[in-house]
């Protein structure tokens, strides 16, 4: 049974999941950066970063636009664009929150 969430709450879940994903990528960069400072990794570092960029773009698109795409496909245009708008709004709220935390520290 699929639960029916309201569009603002679904957008909140999408934006929150995306923020968690970005935090995981940030931890990955903190772990990998010292490894890429070695001369041996001059060849592999750009390959790993470009692969991560492409994979991250696909994951981000699916997380943000996946459900909206399904709604659009079902000809529920208003709901699809409303979901994207709410997701962007929640993303801006998270952005403002992180900027506020950055300025506090």
C-alpha cells in the first residue's frame, strides 16, 4: 500500500534526502582529499571526480525530479510543477539554514 503524502511534505522529504546525500558526499571529499594529494593519484583523481560528478548528477535528478516526472507523465502538470516549486523552496530554506550556521561558527 502506497501512502499518499501531501505535496509540501513530499517536497520536504525530497529536499531532506538530498541534503543528507550532500552531507555524505561532503564526508567522502574529506576522506578522499588527503589521498589525492599524493603524486601517484594525479591520473586517477580527475577520473574519480568526474565519475562522481556524473553519478551525483543522475542521483540528484532522480531525487529532485523523479516523482515530479511521474506526475507529469500522468498528465498531472499542476501537481508536478507544485512539487518542484515546494522542493526548491525547502532547498532554499536548508541553504539559508546552512549559511546561518556558517556565520555563527
